[in-house]
């Protein structure tokens, strides 16, 4: 009993800790330092390995070897760069140290997956999903406090935030980074409420989801919601055709798409007029995937600092001809950069596509799609929707964020367990878990 409680407490703590994505260590360790769960998970996995308490499965093994491949590509690219340029310094960074740090970062992501896989193994479903229900309520509380204290919210927390800031960003550095966090935690919270079969939980989960979505000003969340609704319609279209409420359901789906579509295009129009984020994100991602095709085996996570800015400069005249009125100042700053700060594609998969090439990306996607839920029950449909949303997010919107890897661990749990929602079975599972 004591052992199980400690294990579960650690699991609950890590789920909540993943919300905190703006740690003060970011000032000293860069992007890596913002996420405490990364280095805490890495340390815990190392300790578990030392005591031989760690278990892994086929998915984790495949991702492990993908990381080894990435490291080999990086070292080979570094050696070639050194032979050609006779220098190991690139944008004020030692390319070999940069590669080692990239190696550590990748395995820190993987350590989240390993740690959550070991913590949730043989754990009843209700216990697996309940921390996300608690975390979603906590996110609502954070958002509510932030609404009343904008533009100087949470100045007492050690973060790397800049002030004043006029949008809800929860405990991240900016509101655009909250989209996948909100969608993932809300969906997993909803699954818990459905498993528990308690009306109160369903109401709380639904209201918290609605609050987080309505208070978010992230363009990404509008895109993800529209995409999710379309995929949902595709998944249940055969059932809809037999439904007497077909017209009502279609109107509801269309209304959601129109509502969030209007909000998205309004925000996009404002961004195009006044800011640079949309064109910078779109252009860097497209260029990254072009480079992954040109270098199908990749160029590693250090030499890209030379190749990527050159590619940005090469294709920029063509884009300027197509859209001469857009603001390209941020892209020009990357082209003329003297440090590696922010000189990277603006999504996780596009960045790694440069590192390990298009073949590495196809391998990664093959591993991910092996986890896709394939059953037709309600919970499987929710997980499948979240799976597609997560893939879309890391491809076009977000980095390889912690919540993505946490969700992957849930998919592994789903794949390895008999995922049903029988109330009696859930009660039996809970009693058995408590007796242990």
C-alpha cells in the first residue's frame, strides 16, 4: 500500500509539474531549462536504471534507436563541417557540445515517456486519468487568477516572463504555447469523467474545458479545435447517417467551425498586419521540410545552424514576390543572426526533420502511428482525435512539448491494457489497486 501510494503521488506530481513551462532556469539553460519535468524525469530514469527498476517496450526501444541514429548523424555532420571549414565554432556555439546537448534533450523527452510508462504500468484506468482531471481544474484556477491580475500576473513566481503581458498564458512564456497543453489535459480529463460515470465530474470537466478554450487567445487552439471537429465528423459519419438528429448535428459542427474559424481569421489578420509570428512560423517550417528532402539522412542538430539560415535567405525572394506586404523582419534577423538563439524551425517535427532527414521523420511517424487507437468506443474515439491533433500540433504549431510525450505514454498504456468503461470492472480495479 505504501509503495503504491508513493508511486501514485509521484505520478500525480509529474502530471501537475508538466504545467510549469516557464522555469527561471531557462535564463541559464535556454529552452531546455524552462521545463523542470525534462531534467527531473531524466534524473529519475537514471536512478531507476541504476537500481534496475526500469521497464521499456517496443515503442520506447524504437525511439531509443532513433535517438542513437540522430547522434551518429550529428557527429558525422560535425566532422564533415570541421574538415571543410576548419572550425568547430558556429554562431558562437561549439558544434560538438551543441550535438551532445541535443542528444541529452532528445533523451530527456524520451525519459518522460519511460517514466510515465513505468508509473502507469498495471495501474487502473481511473487512477491513470484522474491526475489530468485535477490538473485541468488547477489550470482553470491559474487562468482565473491571471485574468484578474493581467498584465502583471504571477510576478511572484520565479519565471523568465516579460511584463506587461495582456493575454492568458497560464504558466508558459506566451499564450501561443498553451494550445496543446489545454487540448491534451482537457481531453484526458474528459476521459476520466466518462470512466468515473459521475455527472458532477462530467460537468466540471466540460466547464473547465470551455473556460480554458474561451479565455485562450492562441490562434493554434482555434486551428486544433476546427481540425478536431472535422476529424470527429469523419469518424462518426456512418453513425450520423443513421441518426434522426443528423441535421442538428451537422449544424452544430458547422457552427463550431464557423465560430472558431472567425476567431482564427480575425487573429490571423491582426497578426499579418502588425506582427511577424505567422509568416515566420509558416516559412521556417516549409523551408525545414524542403531541407529534409534535400538532405534525406539529415544534417544533425548542430550543422543546421549554418545550412538553415542560408536556406531561409535562398528562398526568401520567391516568397516576397508572392506576398510583398508581409513583415519579414524576424526572418531577416534569423538570416543575419550571430548567435543560435531562436534560429530554428517553429515546430518540433520540422526541426527534427532537418536533424535526421525525411527518412528519420518517416520512421518517427511510423512509430507514432503504431500507437493510434483503432477501436470504435467513445474513449478510443477521443484518444484518436487527440492523437491526430497532437501530430498536427508538433508538425505545424508546437515544439516536442512535454504534454505530447505524456500523451504518448497514455497511448502505450491504452495499447497494452484492455480499455473498457464497464463501471463494475472499474470498481473492481480500484479495490484491487487499493488492497495492494
